[in-house]
C-alpha cells in the first residue's frame, strides 16, 4: 500500500495595501497556471482597511478572495508593523509555508518578511532594489530592510542591481524579471472604464473633458500634511485647471487635510472635476485617456510610462528612475513655479515621448513562477541530501 504523499506547503503571498493588489494578482494566476502548479495561500493583512475599496479592487483584478484576512487596520507605523507581525506568525503555524512572498514597500511587506526570516522560511521580495535615497520616506526603510531579509529578490529594472550590490547583497540573490504591475495593466486595459462613462456615473458632465483632460492624485504625507506645502500645490493645480480640466481623484487623507487647513474651498474651481478614490479599472481608463497626469504615487509613474502618457511627479526624488530616464515621467518637486513650467511644456509641446522599459511586457509573473519553482526545488533537494 502506497503511503499518502505529504501535502506541499503553500507559498504564502502577502498583500497589505492597494499598490500590492496589482502586483500579486498576476503572480497568483501564474502560480496556478505553471506547468507544475505552485500552491499559494493569499494573506491580506488589512493594512488597507476600506473593505468596499478592497473588494472592488480584487474584483477588478480578478484576484481571488484572501484565504486569510488579518484585519489589522490603521495605526502608527510601529503599531501597524507590530500588529501584522503578531497576527501573521500564527498563520505560518497553522498553514506552514514553503516560502513567504512579499511585494512592494508597505509596512506589511517588512513585517511579514521579518517574521518569515526569523522562522527560517525563505523570503521572496517582488520589486526589490528600488531606492529613492530618501530615508525620510517610511517606504524607503521598508525597502532596504526587506531586501536585506530576502533570499530571492526580483527586480523591475537593472539599476536596482547596482543598489543591491552597494548594500552588500550577493548578486546571485537578485533576478531581473521585469515589472509585474505592467502585467496587470496590459491584462486589464481592454476592460478599463471609459472616462466619459465614469464622470456620467458620478453626476459630472462628460462634455467637460471632450477636448482633453488631466488626472491628479496626491496623497503622500510630505505633500499633504502641512498647509504650507499643500496650499501652494493646490494653487498651482488651479492654474493648470484654467487651461486643462483636471480630474482629481481625492484621497481621504488629502480631503481631510484640505478641510482641516481651511483649504477645501480652493477646489471650487470650474476646471476641477473632483472624484472620490477610484477602482483600478476606473483609474486605468482615466490615465490612458489623459493628456497629462500629476501625481506623487510611485505606481502611477510606472503605469503612465507603460501607457505613454506624460507624468509630472510632485516629489523631489523617485525610487523608479527608469520612468524618468526612459519613460514619460518628469520630477517637478513641490515648487509651484516648477510644476506650472513643466505642465506648460506638456500642454504646449506634448511632453516626453519615452519608451516602454525592458521586460515591461506583460509576462513578468510567468518569469517569477518559472524561476521560483526551480529555485525552491533545488533548495529542497539540497536540504534533503
């Protein structure tokens, strides 16, 4: 009588906040479709704690419901990171883990990587090696520490390998696979919501964008938590909106601060079309049809480069330099005159053309699945011998 085979422990895949969803969805599909399917357990930490938005994004991306939801919610960086660690460790006890795969740079990424590393479970980091060289950004700390803890580091651009080498990470641990977020973009582009339909559903007149429009997202604490920074940025956007209607997907943090600082009346401008945060397919439709995107988001810098849409990043630095060097992105900082000058250059001359970077081709998740399957098999074979 044959002995029953021991079940293979899953690859525990972690998501915590909105930017993670677009990265994990194609990976989960690639694991399932691999020649030898890779069992996966999807853990949602609940760091992004708007259930309606989470459900909407999962549906847009055809991402299965999480197997485990830690329901951590909000808190300071320390509280949130600690709470994820406390709630994640019992998941490993219950389900086991062949590896723990984390993506991006949110608090959940570092927290789960730290738990796994201390349990001697391989840590796999997707989107490794990106650096802004600004340690005032919490995400930068998360990136650096997660990369140090990781056994396999998948990169989106070749410059990431130079960053990792400077930090003493052995080159054989890093693998250039391309940008998995572009897998989601290319798979979803045909399903994107037309901007006119989106505005009509929101009770806004689609005729207002008939001759073109721009898109604005703004959420980083460095931009929205101080009135002396936020006010001048909004004033610059008002001037741009006098030339080009701006669809402003208003983040809750930004809305709250505008009200708290008494700046919310500055959005009362005929050139602004203010919306609440949007689903993935809605934002994809807005970006794809825009003449210009103004943002402080990391992911949008990559998405606009893939779409060929000029992007002005309202930050002094970026951890995604390839979007500036090869793509359509321009760093403009927070000085209103610089923002206005760059916007005028786009509206008068069309902006940077750019090109799609190497391996941003929609097949990154397949490369990750193929490499990781081989890496795990070889590791397990070594341990067994």
